[in-house]
């Protein structure tokens, strides 16, 4: 990856609606080399998808909860079962395996505290192999960006 590739990545990350002509202008490349580089970056997996980012708070999700999950079992099968089950919970918008006292960190969106309580009782506690869940609620979002520092 060279500087031209990085310019392309920065440009499409900041302005995903750019046309190929505009992308070439912004990055200082002509249309065809810009298109070839962009295609190669996609094929190599540097660009995974193009999508719009929704504002969860404007859509009514006033609660952002970070759940520290500890599993009862630590077998390969239990980890796979937990991770597979989490994939099917739309309110869990991020899930990370982690080091330390917890096994996973989940970012969960909820409409209200009552909605979050229902999510815990009806969804999260029913995930396979759950040992415990500790929750921290976000009070205020200071920074939230999908941008990668290229």
C-alpha cells in the first residue's frame, strides 16, 4: 500500500458519495488508475462494504450499554455457540472477545432502561453458556467514529 492508496482510502472514508471522477480529482489520480486501485483495494479486503451510518439516538435508542460477559465454560464448542448466538441479536451491535476478567464485551442498544431490562432478561441471559453479565451504561457519547486512521 502506497501513499496514493492511502489517499483513496481517506477520501472514500470521509466522502463515500464521491463519483470516480471526483475521487480522482481529490486524490490527484486520473480516472482509470484510480478505478484500478480502488478495485484492487476492495479485492484485497481493505474496503469491506459501502453503507450509510444511522444515528441510533435520533432513532430513539437512548441507552447504550456495554456488557462484560463471563462464560461458564471455556471450551471451543461453548465459545462458538455463544458467538453464533450473539450474531442473531440485532440489539447487540458490537461484540468483542476480550482479555482480563471478562470473556466478551458487547455493545447493546436499547430504547429505554425498561427495554434494556427486557433485553437482559429475555435475550442476553438466555445466550448459551452465560456465567455472568456486568453492565455499564454510557452517560454521554464523546466520540464515535467508524473512521480508521489511514
